[in-house]
C-alpha cells in the first residue's frame, strides 16, 4: 500500500486509469490523422500540423494523469489501444471524427468527475475541473467552428 494514499478510492484509481487510456487512444488517433494528411497523395500540411499538435496535447493529458495517479498513491495500469482508422474520405470526415472523439473524451472526464464527487474527493474534482474540463469545452467549440467553415466552403476543398 502506498504511503501517500489518502482519501483515494479504488473507483477513482480505476477511473483515472481508464482516462489515461482514453487520452492515449485519442493521441493515437490524432497521430494516424497527422500521418494521413502528410501523405504525398493527400498533402494538406495545415491539417497535418493541427492533428500533430492535437496528438501531442492528448499525450500530455495522459502524462498529467499518470503523474496524478502516482501523487495520489494509485497504480498506473496501461491497457491495450486498438489500431485507429488509417484513411478519411475528406478533411470534413476527419474533423467530424475528431468532434465525436473529443465529445467522448469529455463524457469520460465528466464520468470521472462524478466518481470523484461520489467519493467526496474534493482534490480530484478540483484537478479534473482545473486541468481538463475548460480545455475540452474550448476544443469542442473550436472543432465545431472548423466543421461549420469547411461545410461553408463546399465539397472539393480539403
């Protein structure tokens, strides 16, 4: 048993491990998207840069959660990550997949927050709120705006 563990429930520990997996999965998907848009037969460098940056951000989120798990006396348990999609029919399809992924990550963060709240773990709820929730809402809005603008351009662009 960890010496630093205090008011950290098993359900919280399990939830953090699940969130680590969700963040690493998102990073893996964005790496696939970045690679796709960098291909010579796709050649959309702006989308490559966008998804490369997104992959790094999701990796950073996983790293923050790993550090948090260790600070609270939990044990990090990494799970397998499924191979992501490798190709998209359009930039719009990739952004729509991105929006669905970000909403899924947000839902998992809210579920993790509910676990912490139920366990009366104020420190964990504060960590989730202060580190992740605002950024997720902003990311969902940004991606939604990009989808709207790309639809406005019509087919054949991106």
